[in-house]
C-alpha cells in the first residue's frame, strides 16, 4: 500500500490521471490525499469532483478557498470570478450531491499511521496543533450544520487578522477559514497578511511565510498547497509544499510518502 499526496487540482483531470497512471494507483490498495482546490480554473472541475468522490475512503481531501467559493456561489452568496469554470458543476444533475459532499470535507486532516497533517494553506503561527485541531473541528461543524449558508456568507473579509480567545463566534469562524485556506505571509507577531501573493523574493522584508514562524513548535510533518508561487519549495524541514502551479502553466505534483519521491506532469496555462 502506498500513500500519495497531490497538490491543488484546480479542475485539471487529465494531469491527475497521468500521475495516478504513472504510479499505478489502485483505490483498493493505495491512499490519495489532496491539498484542496479541486475546482475552479481548469477545464474539468466537474469531473475532478466526481472522480475524487468516486474513490470513496481511498481519498482524503481538505477544503481550499476555491472549494469554499464554489459553495458560496452555488448558494447565491458569492459571485463567480471571470476565470472560474464552474458552470458545469452548477448545472449538473448531481449538483446537490456534489456540493453536499464538498461541504462535509475537513479543513485539517491528520494521517493516523504516518502522522502528517494536511491543510490547504497551512497552520498559522498563533496556534499549536491542538489549537488548530480544535478550531478546525468547530468551523467544520458550522459548515456542515443547517446554518451553513449563513456561515458561508460570514466567511468573507480579511479581519480579524489575529487570533484572540475573546473573538466573537463569527470572528473566530472567519479567522479559522482564512488561516486554513488563504494564508501565505504573516507579520512577525503572527498576524495574517492577505495583500501579497507572489514569491518570497518579492515579499516585503517585514513579512514572513507562515512556516518560518513555526520554529518553536514541535510539529509533525505539515503538508499544504495554495501557494503556487513557491513552486513546491519552502526550504523548511518537515514542511511540504505541493502546489506547483497546475492550471497556471506550471505542473501538477505528486509525493509518495513512503519513498519521498516526487513526480510532476506539465500543465497548460488554462487560467488567464
């Protein structure tokens, strides 16, 4: 049995199939873990959703910001972006089942045997793993509840950018979703910054990638996607960046956990 981890799909089904064929993936034997953003800018978002759902317990997915945006658009809360290619999902006969499944995926997932932790964007420096786990479970429960439409509406906004125990429930929900699905750079005190999305070389000197601010924690291996500009490289031991810009003209990357081998397949620039 092998455990494969793969970066943001963004609707790139052809590239997913190429990688899984190359490693001989079998859902009856192997496990596939995905860093979220299954949908949005690529040509096959609908079939990506169906393919991953069809893998059943062989696949583990964490929610990404594009996945949450799809849920918001489908519920009349958010507006589709010009580059989104999600109309097929919104018009699909199995739309309700697809969106229900997506809404019930976690923000944070942990592998019982191998001990690694996965979230779409990472874990903010203001939380240890226990705090991150607690916050994730609370937010997941809200997104799965009968109040999920209200919660989707409330998730938008860049504030609060810092975690405090006295935040309101709404503020805690927004911070949690932002931390797990949108975070890249942070101020030295751990406050989140959403203004800069490019490479580390282009970032202001006053900002740091979230993973550099976790040096004081005894973290298990952390797996994340979301930050295509890193090109799969973060230079921090125990941190594995897997978003290598599939859909932006980069590649889709797969990591075999047992061997440490990485495989990538080129991806056309589907997104403008």
